């Protein structure tokens, strides 16, 4: 059984940190939801592989309902990344992308969408701000409710 590299923090410390933050965000109200790691621990027990094994990670990948979306993104190849030591990787493999503070990897549809807007800019100039299918001046207005669902609507202070 191959082990994944362990983080420098124990799961007990991590668990207590998550619970502390959850309690703070709930304004000290009683938390009734299970700890986020509990479902993962149950799956681990059912399949007979520890949480920190490659087998567990592969199992989770195989049951991921969003797995099909992976094909909608461009993954940089190891050989195209200047910061990667090419002597320790297969240059033809996709990189593993863990950067959460970025735009992320490029969706395959991006070039198509950008081209549409650049064509509109070329043909309509300033009028692109208020005309066509996606007026630039108001392009964010339809996202408010959708973003609220994604990040949780503000309920006000506790």
C-alpha cells in the first residue's frame, strides 16, 4: 500500500481547528452536522484503505460526480513549466494543479468566449458596454443569486 506524503499537521489538530472555526462561524450555536472528515473515514473503512493511501485517492476519483468536468480544462504539461525539475518527472504528463489563489487551469471554452467579446469590441466599440447578448456594463448582474447559492447567502450577524 503506497502512502501519500503526510502534512506536517496531525489530523487531530486539523479536526479540532475545523471544529473551532465552525463553532465560531456558527456564533457558538450547537453544531449538529457531522465533522467533514467523518464521511471520508466511513468510506475508508468500507473499502479497506486508509485516508492517506493512493488507493483511497483513486477510489475517491472514481466516484467523483464531477470527474467528467476534468476534460473541459487544459492541463499544462510538465515540460512547459519552467519551475519543474524535468529530471524527476515525465515531461509529457499533465501537471498536478493545487494553486487555490489563481485563476486556476484554463477552461477549454475560454478562447471561444474571449474571441466573441473581442469580435464584439472590434465591431461595436463603445456600444459593447450596453448592447449585444452580454453587455459589459451589466455582465455581473445575473450572477448575484447564483453566487449567493455557491458561497452562502449573508444571514446577518448572529
